[in-house]
């Protein structure tokens, strides 16, 4: 039937519904349905009834079938008033009982046909034919499980800080494999002069500008990652203030930084701050589980060489480090490391490149330990800055960040209540202090293991019982390692734990729990959730292992952006100091951050609390023997 006129020359009821115009651009020759909560009317074959109903019912939703069998949903009001489709969510029906169809595009099943209402005129019916039916296929049914929120259904991350979920079949393919296949396909195309034998092979991911020197999970998640970064920027006032002050002077102009850190939204703010200060960067992740895929995509979209994704294998991990070091026409002259892995690879595999490094900035206790070992053996050929033992790292990131994030990680992964639970924390350094404080605040019964008598005395004075792990291993409900050591929890300890015991690590290194000893034929591993495994013994006992013994707070939850801002600002200042230091100021050794820089980092964050410092008078400054602007404490002072 014609869209504008009936056979007798009068306007048809369908035309009168839209004042003689098509209901939607391009719909004149396609079946159109009025979809109500309890009825669907095929306008093309039932125009008279549709016209009558339209005058008595609330405005329906127009459902337009395109040639692929997809159903485009839009409000009738929008279809009539504009030639541009609008979102169904903008239409609020007058009838409170009206239930509109779901928004977006949906594929209708074959049994969805317009219902027939009894009336005087028998309408002519026409079967709606879909492309899938023509191919002999049934449109897939959507399970109720797939309609959960992204934070619940994402198999990529159990963290609310990561929205990297996808149901694509391509998720089963490693980003590294796709990257390498695309590179091979490109080389093959060059050798075959673009012959069709290359057809169907993997295509390398590129951003909007055609940049492809990166490897992440899915570049299409960049928009989500950019919003994550913007949120983090709001909670990182100190680092943003440093970016604003230093970007004009570009103190890192000429610096080529190879970075290996946790690739989170907070790290992205640091990376973009370094670039704003004049540096060029190549980056990878220091932990195979802590990367936020959408953040990596956002950085790649911005044109940064990023090689990281959540769930890397061990081989992938070392490959990403190699990619962040080696690039044609680019050679690093600075290193920012977290754990010492990038430094180790460069020292072992690229000694000529290592000798040209101007400085190393290391954040973790594991990496600092490696640097001191190199220094003692006279193998460290470049100056290095120990950020881990700086005041702004130890007293804020290690303490306050872990105090909040340990509970977040444990709650997300296990859903247990801590009141009355017996918990043992292995190590009472700043990380251990934060963990103990948080757990006791929720009513847990906390004991501590320590090798250092000073730390043991501190724990005792705080009211925590200091024990050996062997004394309490049969009774505890949760075991948390925070020592930075090796084999703190051994297979013997794991064998003696009671069933249901939760085991996790808050130290940087994944060596504190002897996880490799659990990979034996007599033990069975059950994956319960992302980063949660049950390890079953032959007698039926099971323990709950989180993040396979890796850093649990960054693998299973998120960390407070404000505290990370303090550490990131410290790292940025350390890089600026080493890069611009005159020859001879720093020798081939490991140095602590100058006290003045610690104080400067702290001052950058005070305005966020509306804090006002008291100024020394000239007389007071002379009495203390210090400058009015600091530094206010000697290097040996213990905060």
C-alpha cells in the first residue's frame, strides 16, 4: 500500500498518522509495527485498525525492521516530529502501566507476531520475515545471566575500577597473538605485493589517527578509560598541580622514559604528566592482573606506546617489557620501575643500553633490594633513586592506601564478615600496620608475625599478639603476607590450614606464598571468580587463594587515587631531579629522595584539606638552625 495516498486518492490512515509523511526515513517500503505493552500492530497491513487505536492509546514505540533483520526502536513522537532517530529513553509515556521495549537494537524471535484483536473489519496479515529465518537460523536467545551489570558479569575484572568486559569471541585470543599475527600479515602483504593470500588474517589495532605501536586488549574501550582517567585526575590534586607548574618549563624535554608500573587510571595521570613535562614514554605493566584494560586503551588512543592487558601470561609479561624497551629509532635514557623487572631485563639483555641510562627511579621494596644488591657488587653503573623508602611513600602510600584497599579487596573477592575472625598478618612494616589497623577496626582478632624486634615491639604496644606462623596456622581464618620476603607461607603451612582459610598477599612480590608447591597432581584447582581460586586437598579440605599470591589490592580492587597522587608526584620529581642533575652530583649508587622534595610533595596536597601551615619567625628559625622554608627535619629523622 502506498505510504502517502490510498487507491481512492484520499490520505490513507497510515499517512494521517504522520501528516502524510513517512513514519521514519527509509521506512516506506518496510513493515512497521506499533508496539504497545500488550499488543503489536503491523501498520502496513492493518492501517485502519492502527489509525483507530492510535487515537485512543498512549503514544507507542515505533519498531522499524531494516534489511538485516535488526529492529530499530524509537518513540512514535520522535519518529513523527523529526527525521533523526532519538533514544527511546527520552520518551516518557503518559500511561503508568505502559512498559516500553528495551532500548537499543534487539533481534526479535520468530514467535513475536502482532496479536489480533476482535473487531468488525478482519485485517489482512503478513508474516514478518527475518534474515536469520531465511538462512535457516534461529536468532540467539539472551540469557538472564548476560543481563547483569557489567561489574558483575565482567570476566575480565572483578574490580569496580575496571569495566573491561566483553562477550566477543575475540576475547579468547591473546592481544599479543593478534598483534604478532597482524605484524606477520603486514610483512606477508609486502612480500606478496598485497596478494589476496593475506585475506582473513588478523588486523592490527589502530587508534583514530592510525597509530599502531601498542598492544592492549581492545582499543574500542578507550572512551571508558578516558572517563576513568578524568575521575582519577579529580582525586590527584598534587600531581595535577605539579603538571600545571612544570609543564611550562618542560623539565623533562629530551627524556625518554621506559616505564613498568601498575597500569591503572592513577598511573595514566602520571604518564600524561610526564609527557606534559616534555618526556616521551613507552610503558608496560609490572603485574599481570592489575592492568585496567580500558585505561590502557585510552592511553593507546592518545598515542602512547602501551603494552599491557589484564591476565597476561608470564611469557606475555616479559614480551611486553621487551616491547617497552626496544623500538626502532627510540632508546630510553630513564627508567621508572616498580619491582625491578624492567631494570633486570635491560641489565641482563641490553647491557649497552643500560650503560646509557641517566637514572633509575624505583618504587617497590623488591626493586630497591635488587638495586642495593647491584650496588654492593659494584655492578650498578647508573644512579638510582629509592622512592620506596621516601617519607611520602612509606608513611602515606604504604600505610593509608593499604589500610583502605585491603578490606576492599577481601570483601569483593570473598564476601566474608571479619567480626570475630582470626587473622594473621605476616610483617608489621608500614603495609602491615595499615592492614592490622583496618582489620581490627572491623572486629577481627589480629596477630602478627615479625623478624624485626623493633617492629615486633611496635605491634605489641599496639595490642597485637606477636606469634610465629606455625603456632596459629591451624586456627586462623585469614592469612595475609606483607613482608616482601620469600616463602613466608610454605607448603607445610598450607597443608596445616583449616578448610575455608583465605590466603592472600599484600606485598609487591608474588614469592611470599609458595604457590608453585600447590600445582601438583594430588591437588585440584577450582576457579570460583576472577582472581579467586579454591585449592582442594584429597581429603576434601579447601583453601581460598586470591590473585594466585600476587598483590591482592591492585589485582582484586582499587586503591585510593589521592594517596597514589602523593607517590606519583614523588616519582615525577625524582625523574626530574635525576635527569637535570649536573654531572657528579649523583654517583653510581642508590639514593634516597632529598628531604626538601618530600616536603614539597606534601605541600602540594595540603590545599585539598584547606590546611594552613604556620610560618617560623626569623628568631625561631635561628634557634632551630634551619631555614624558614625548610627542610624542617634532618635526614635521620624518623616520622
